[in-house]
């Protein structure tokens, strides 16, 4: 009887923690959108619709997501922003090189990040051929 009660209590606590984490992520996303113009919110939502479940979790939690280059298999981290926001990662997940390539029209961050994601996942070499390299900073 005591074991059943404890098991139920642990299950309830786990569910409460999971619900709290989900609410926290939702509040974080809403807070991020509060200060954004409507066009920027639309860009973020379009980007989120194109992200894989793993990428969406990363983006909602950290403001970046990782992609794998289609030709080299290298990992890249695309951070929220419109320029100097792509980091090539080493085998330990640390930035080792920075890349900057953007569309030729001014776009909101979500749209730029989506274009960068598609470029790296479909024609990595062509994207890097026009990219400018930079030294990534450590945060």
C-alpha cells in the first residue's frame, strides 16, 4: 500500500515537473515574441514549422539549432540573427569556424535562418562558396 502511494506520488511529481517545463518553454517563446514586430513573429513561426523536432527543441530552449551539411557531414549551429550567425562545430560541439551568408534582400531573422538551414542541408558547398568566414567568439 505504501509503495503504491509513493509510486503514485512520484508519478504525479514527474507529471507536474513535465507540465511546468512545457509551460516555461511556452512562456519563453511568448516573451520572445512580445517585443517583436508582427513580420518578425511570422518569420519565427515559419522557421519553426520547417525545423525537425530536435531542432525545434534546441531553438525554443537556446535560440539556435544545429544542421548537418549535406555534402561534408559537418555540423553547423545557426544562431538567432541575420548575419555572422553560423558556427561550424568541432567534434565536441564547440565553435571552430564562423560563416556568414545571407539572402540578397533584407529579411527578418527567422526567414534568413530558414534560408541558411535549407542552403546547408541541400547545397552546402555552394552556400560556403559565397560565405565570408569569421572567427567565432566564445560565450
